[in-house]
């Protein structure tokens, strides 16, 4: 019976991990994808603009 108590924690962790992966995969895309993509694009544009402004100010 020691083998059962030795196998339970890894099996439980594997089940929760598989559940986590399934949840992540299911939450990708869908009707919220465009909104998430737009938010990421806006953040990248702000970071790029800030980087370019910093370069111009340092060069002046």
C-alpha cells in the first residue's frame, strides 16, 4: 500500500496540470481575442514610441 501513497501526489498534480493546460487552451481566441490583441498592440506602440523619443532626446 505504500506505492499508492507514493503515487497519489504526482497523479493529483498531473490532473491539476492537465486541467490548467486545458483551461489555458480553451481561453485562447474567441470573442475576446481581438480586444486582447489590440491592447497588446497599443502597449507595444507606446513602448516603441517611448524608446524612439528617448533615443532622439539623447542624440540632441
